[in-house]
């Protein structure tokens, strides 16, 4: 008997009772979406900035390897999307368009359509996500309502920079992925 | 009217043996509050130590005996959350006694919940000018829900505090870890001796750090363990069951 | 060694044990604080519990649906009835791609299957990429906590280890410095790996997608740079609908570490162009557990680790004291189902305080199951057992009040046990505790004199 048949047969042999799948109610969210979102991003060790602050960030650090995929920021790009993600290893800044943000936790939804290459938001040294203010939703229930049956091959909530606390519970930003997250809210 | 009710005192076996004053205080307290209380002489251990050790099936005899001894009373009150929880949750079902058992489960109460929920005591007159730290026994706290659990998102309540707050001069001391286990745990106290003692020491330290004079609680088993450690280490805390405080205060 | 022996060993280093207790308490405290900012917290727990109940009642249908959807999405689905089959499936995929080195993100399931030693014996280099897991891997240790794998180590230990393995400066204990060294080391591994393995947090039956949550981004770094992604998933990780993720993602990170969500929450639905995704659906004792009415809902676990952080025993005895892949309260109700004899002391490593049950985001009645396992263990051991049940029975009589217990059942037990066992435990009580003073009369005597 194959593993599949074995497992399914064993489950089938277990007597079962009917347990209804509950409906998930809409929970109210008391805070202003923008205020809550900004607080969430800060708590996750990210930053919410303006477009001009983004330009300053790039200028001050003299970044040269910048890849932009966000609408209206094309001029900041210094390189095109390669075909192999390994070539992004030296990338300093990736700028991506986010689809929507979640006020309760700062999570931002991205899919293949925004990423170009799935490795992009992870391999880059600094990550910038551009987000429209009107796209903010209250909580994760509303977020999944918004996603609906979107058929993208890969979808992702990013809520902050790569972080770890595996050494004595001391928080360190920049474990493997992006060392910073900046959100341009416009 | 509570005056017309027959109330049975259920005294845990170890309280009977080692802490008669706690049982006396419970009896006197209930009498002062106008209750007709009797102590069924034939009562024995409820079977909890065996059940918690994995021999629930061997407690059929004690459970049957318990139902026979206590079944006819209107209320059964015990100065122990742990033993009451055992009767409600872990006493095995006895064939042919299902009805009696169910009714028993609805009329057995831990002392503080009996005072707050059945007698609805709201205006105790008495004084006890001391700083008191309350040790919430886990079986009372999370088993019988005698207080809000720190793990859950629920409004604060504590049946013990509700009573102690009525006593003049009594200062309820807030602890850092409001409802952490003391490490008694029945046979755990011996089978996991090192852990049990460490947990007890940590609990005591919390009370000492916050300037507690008298450590109280609803279960003498926890207090026996904590007092045993405190005495061994010459710590100056005093220990009283909540029945002793209330009875002493309102006399 | 049994749990009590390992626990007392752990407590020998008093300062470290205190640090361990306080650090994990701090994590629980963060969890308390954030959970209390969500007015619907208790309702979410109830929803999560009900969704998981529904999953366990309809596991057959959901697994079949998940397989069908995932396959349609271009994912290759494999089934493994046990650890051995799981490991063979993984190895055969690696062999097909002639892969000799892989990166792996956190997966308790692969720990359970002992995948690492299996692959290493087959000549495959396995690099665990979660920082905590890499640290314990260097030390040839298993994780001591399912969310915080290296919580039993101090930064000095890690500094020395990294000095040896990664040539960091001797004596530099700065966590940022050490983490950066690991970043550079692991970046090389990510760039070189052709196959990446991950665990799975949730598999969605409705869509055939699966979700992996990390804070470090290590799972994604691995899989997006590799050609092949193998996701190892216990069959109980299925949830019915995409929108159920809303409930679980709100609970998971808050319960685990007190943060509102993990920083990376990746939804894999189909492979990127030219790449492969494999899912291995693993039973390995789960269907046996599902058949145990009293214990089946332990399968609702979403591996947040909150029960470990809250457990007064775990905090003061460390993960290794349990000797099981999943330590702590949840481990103590899962492990006896896998090997009753080996793990027979675990359900007794608890005071039944119930904190684990109240903290659990899917409302598993953990402490009640610990109680039930105790009943099963004593049954399995019978009356002639010499091992744990004997020690426990020893304990009963050792607690000073208990040996005076009257009633037929105690007299029965006393007949079985020799005096040396019955009374020796008194010494154990008295080692670090005074006995209560014996009063001049019992309450019963007092009552007879004064009231009747």
C-alpha cells in the first residue's frame, strides 16, 4: 500500500463526529488606519517615510545599486531586473510597489506581480515598499477578504526587516534578509 | 434562606490531620454567617492523590463513599479548591449513581466561592491590619475559576480579593506573577523535588519582595509546601488559610 | 535519564536557571500584553479551536482537496506514512537533482523524522539556516525550544562557538556582531544551494497553497535562490479556507513572541518558472493520535511555543529535560503517543496547573490530557511495574499527608508496596522543606468533642 492509501485509509477508519466550520465575523477596529499602520511599522522596526526622505536616504548613503519596480519611481533605478536572482546579491536597495497594508500589524501584501523575482525583497540589503494610503485595511480578516481568490503563484506579507533574537533574546535587525524596511506612504 | 439549608463541611484529609485549626475556622466562619453546618464524620480522602497519579480507576470506592456521605445535603463546602475540583472533574462516573453525581457537582463549593456566590457576602465587619499576599492555588484559579486568569483576556476578578477587601485595615499586596504555580502539585512535590522546591522558593520571593507579612490562600497543600520551605530557610513570612483570616477578623 | 533527574541537573547552575526562567517569562509577559490589546482575543481562540476541530473531523476530505489543488497548481505532492518514508522521499528528490548540499529552514517535523542525520549519512550536507538552529547544529544538539532553539545558551557560549566555527573575534559577545557573522556565513550557503527545505505553518485545502512564517527571512532566502523547494508538512497542518489564515496569523506570532505578526509570511501556490515545489505530507503517528479520542485534539497545535514559555516546569528545567523532539507541555501530550515507554515520565512532569491550557491559542486542553496520559501510563505498566509508576506511588505516600489517607483503596495499595518504598519518600519531602507540626488532635476529634 502506498503512503497515500495507507494514510487515507487510516483516517477513514476513524469514527468521526460532525464539527461545523465557523463563520469568521468582521471585528471592529477602533483606530485610524493610517495612525495604527505607522505605529505598527515602527514597532516592527521599520520606518514610514515620504518620497523626498527616500531620495535623501539614497543620496546620503550614495547607493549605486538600486532596482525599482514601483510606479512613478522609475528615475531612481540604476539597474534592470536580472533573469537570475543570484545576480541580486550585491543589490543595495529594492523599491517595490505594495498592494495594500494592514493597520493592526503593519503587514504589506505583495505578489509575483510586484516582485519580479521572488528573492528580491529578501536578498536586497535595504527594502523600500511604496504603498498608497487609501489601500490600508484594518485587520487580517479584511486583508484576506481583499485578497479574495487572487490566483498569484506567490504571495507574501512583509511586516518589517529581517530580524532575529536567537542570541539571548537580544533583538538584532538584519539576520539574513533586508537590513531595513522603509515604507513610502503616499 | 440559607438558615434552612443543610450544609455539609467537607474537610480534606490532610487538613483534618495536620491543620485542624483551618477546619475549625471554616466551621466557625460559616456559623457566624448564619449557616447550619455539620461535619459528616464518616468522610475520608476524596481520592485526588491517587487520581492525579494515574490511578483514577482505583478511586471508584472513595467516590461512591463520597456520594453516599454527602449526597443528601443542600450544599457541600470545603476550604480547598483542589479537592472540590477533583470531585467535579476527576471523580470517576459511578454506574447507577449518575444523577446523584451530577447533582453533587452542582452543590459542592470551595469556601470563597460559597461566600461570594451563594451567601453573597458583601459587607463583612471586621479588621485585620496586615499586608496580605494571596497565593492563588492553580486548581482554584484555573480549575474552578475563582479568579481571572492572567493568561486570558478577561476583566479582572478574584473571589478571594472580593472578600478580603471587605476587611478593614487589610492591605492586599500585588505580586509580580499573580497566579504562577507554587510547585506543590501533589506527588510532584516529591517525584520532582528539585523543581518543586525551586518553584516554591520563587513564589516566596515574589511575596517577600513586595513586603507581604502574611501569605494566605485557599488551599493548605500549597501553603504547607511554601511554609515548609520558608521555615527551613528561616524566612519570616507568616502563613494563614483565608478562612483563618476571615474568621479571626470578624470575631 | 528521566525528567526529574535532568531537571535537577539543570537547576544546579542556579544563575543560568534563573535567567532561563526570567527570559521565557518575559516572552510570556509580552504575549500577555499584546493579547490584551485585542478585544476579540478570546473569540479568536475559540474560532481557531473550532476551525481545527472541523479540520480533524474532515481531514480525509481536506487532504484530498489540498492534493488536488496543489497538483493542479504545479506542485508535486508526496505522502509519507512515517519518518523513514519521509526521509526516503526527500533523499530521492535530492538524488534526482544530484544535490549534495541543501539549506533548511525551521521544521520541527524534520527534527521529528531525524532527517539531518539521515541525509548526512547519505552524503548530503545539511545547513540549518535559522540562526538559533544553526547554532545548535554547530553544537550537534537538537533545538531546546520549538520557537527559540538556542534559548538554553548564553551569548558567551555562542561567542566561543562562533570563534571556533566562523573565526569571529575571541571574546566578542555582541549579539549584533555574532548575528552579522552568521549572516555572511549563511549568505554563501544560500547562494550555493540547489535545493531548499522548509517546514509548513499552514496548508490551505481550498487553494492548495501553503504558508511559511519566519522573522529572519531564511526560509525565503533558501527557496527563492534554489531550483527546488521541498516543503515538509504534517497532515494536521491543513486548514480549510484561505480566510482562516486571518484567524491563525493573528494568533500565531502574538502567542509565540508577543509580536503582532511574523515579519515574513509567504504563501506558496505554484513554483516560479523553471523551478519545482514538492510537498511531503507526513503521518508519522498522527493518524494514531487522531484515533485516540481523548488525545486527538493535541493535533490542533500550531507550534507557537506559548505553552513552553508559560510552563513553570519548562522554564526551570529547560527543553532538554524532556528528552523529546517537542518539549514542554504540548510535547508531553504528543510524545507518549509516539513511544509510551520512553516518554512515560513526561505527563508527570507537571503540577497540572493549567496555565498551558489557558495560554494555548487553539484551546488545547493540555493539562487535562496530561492527566489522562497518567491514567494510560499506569494502565500500560500494570501493577508489577518497577519504573515510573512505582516512583510515583512512592511519591504518594511520601507527601506527608497522604500516607495517612484512609479508605479501602489506600489500604489496598499499602499491601502491595513494601515499607521501605512507602516511607522513604518522606525524606525527599524533608530535604529542603520542614514538615508541618503534628497538632494535638485532628479536626475529627475536635468536632466530636465540641459539636456533637
